[in-house]
């Protein structure tokens, strides 16, 4: 199994054991087709709490956890560069991808 497959299995287990996820409704964790900016993972689950503010808190906690554990699987989260990112690269005199050392 690949690190991506292991990550996906971890997400399923994490969400199956999450106390605020409704286990009786649609539950889906899957890879979407690869794109130029990465390999998207879709998470489609429902919370037990139907209040909007509580739902937002649950969703935020889940994504905080996912972002924190992603490096443990040898994976990185991709985000399109923002204006600030581009400014920092331009002011450093290095091109995108330059100045980074691989392990």
C-alpha cells in the first residue's frame, strides 16, 4: 500500500471513530482524478450536530487534524501561491522551487 493509500485509510478510521460524525448517513473518503496542482482527496460526511456554528467548529477541527497529520504520511498539502508568496520569491531573487534542498 502507498503512503497515499495509508493516509486515506487513516482518514476513514479517524472519521469512523469521530464522535461528531453521523455514521448512518453518506460516508465517503476518496481520491479524485489527478490535476495539475495535485491529487485531491474528497471527504463527504455529515455531522451529528445540525446547528450551523457547531458544524463549522467540527469541520474546522477535522481539517486542523488532517493538516497536522499529513506530513506523518510523507505527504504535503498544496496551496496555490498567493500574492504574498510571489512577492517573497521575487524579493529573495530565487525562482519558484529554487533554494529548496531535498533530504
